[in-house]
């Protein structure tokens, strides 16, 4: 299972969380990748400050519009 790595930083007097993750890469493990992405979004929601998130999400083109948008909408409502 991939994890979410986070580091607290201050940039121009603004507290922020720098976060990254490397999600499952194979096409046959799309379900696991979706669970990992939800875990990453849950970790982002727990932060009390500005978040910069990036990483190797390994999302397929067909997953981007459906999964990321849906997950993001559900995660931040």
C-alpha cells in the first residue's frame, strides 16, 4: 500500500503542508488506486493549513474525469 508523506513548512510566513503520494501503477489494480487516492484526500482534509499536494498518481485518462472529480467533490463538500 502506498502512503501519503507530509512535511510542515512555512513559506513567506504562511504555514503549509507539503504532501505527496505514489499510487498503485498497474491498470489491473484500479480499485486499489482509487482507495489510495481517497486515503490521500482524507489526509488532505485533516490539515489545518494550506496544502500543496503532488505525486505520481498513475491515473489513467479514463479515471481522471470520473474518479478524481467525483472523489474531490465528495471529499470537500
